[in-house]
């Protein structure tokens, strides 16, 4: 009971902090943008490595999704809906994240409008489906990142959102984060077909996507086409390298997926560390922060490899 009350308090705090953020983005955009992009958002990848349920138990959008869930219907995910909604979430990710470079890093009002629009989507789509089937496990643009980074959690965390499981979603990450990718990819995880699935293509392209984003500077709105072209080019290179590794190297697909997650997180913190250090008032801490973040990623990867090796050893033959 105490744990449940703590989660409920964290969820309420998440809504309050989101409201304060929206207010700040409109009235005091510069400090609000700095706090969001250089302090709050950098906590998310590390949290997902610890366990994606930490984030999913407190995410304000998930709270809104469940506030409206089932009010206009109690549909469960079909296979077709799960596939197309996953693709929509990935496209939304590819639309919104590069837009930071020409809009959201500089324009607090535009970012506030975008956040409100996604919140309305969570409420509206959530209302038409059972529990998390409509948004959190479907259209959410962060879901594929949650799956990739959450494939081998460092901590054990309970799912606070669902008092009971209604099997509302396919490949639900909340039931077992470590099994979510296998359930999402299904039989394709055993061969190169995983690269042709929406999630597989996303995972293979993510390290290049991160590298493409951080090798750009912020530009005016007129530079939007160049931003998308640059990031897509790096994402395509990353995807092709993952294809080559899958085809040419004697490495199991799940090991490649762990490597892709570690590489994407490592690249993120390598480039984000200077901005984080400046935002918290410790500009000289950039290099120590980089080292600490990379050490954390290595620990996550090494533990994931050990866990996978023990599981393989228990399989007969």
C-alpha cells in the first residue's frame, strides 16, 4: 500500500510539473527550455536502462491516457492496429525530435503547443481503448525507445498502472520489459527479418539518428529540410551497418539489439554531457560526466550480456 501511494504521489507530481513546465515555456521560455532539454530529458535514458517501468509508472502522458481509458470504448489491440500504431509512433518520433533543431530548442510557445497536442492525443485515443492499448502501448513516440533501452533492466520494479492485466495490448512492455522485444518481433527475431519490422528498423537506425542530431547546430525554421535530410542520412547509414553486422557476423540478433541500445545511449550522453554540466552550474564537470555516463552504459551492457549467457546455458542443447 505504501508503495502504491508513493507512485500515485509521483504521478500527481508529474502532472503538476508538466503544468508548471507549460507555464514556464510560455512566460519564461529560456530557463524552461534549458531545464527541460539539459536537466529533465537527460534523466530519461538512464532511467530506462534502470527499468522502463520507473518512467512508465510516472509519465504524465500515461496518467492522462489512463484517466480517459475506456470512456468511449474498451477495444483491445488487434495485430493490425498494433503494427500500424507502432509505425505511427516511430514516425512521430522522427518528426518531433529533429524539430528541436529548428523550432523546439528555441521557441517555448511552439513546444508548449506540441506538448498539449500530444497530451490531447493521449486523452482522445486512450478514451477509445482499454487501459494502455490506445496510446501508451501504441501511438506513444517514446515506446520504441522504452523497448530498446528497457530490454535488460538493472532494477526490479512493479507495474503500478494496471491493478489487473486485461491483456489489452500485444507485446506489453509493462508485463515483462525483458521479453517485450521478443514479443514485438515475434518469429522475425530469429533471422534477418527483424530488420524489416518497424521496431527493428527503428532500433538499427537509432545510433545514427542520435549522431545525426548532435552533429547539427540549431538553425532557423527555413533550415528544417536540411535538418531532416542530415538526420535521415545518418540514420540510414546506421541501419545499413546493422544490416551488414546481421548478415556478415556470427552474432545473435539479441546481442546486436543490446549493442544498438548501448551505442545509442552512449552517443547521447557523450554529446549531451557539456550542456548538462553547464545547465547545473558545473561547466568543468563535462568530462567526468561523460566518463560516468559511459561507465554506467558499460555496466548495463556487461550485466545484460552475463544475464543472457546464463539464460543460454539453461537452454538444453
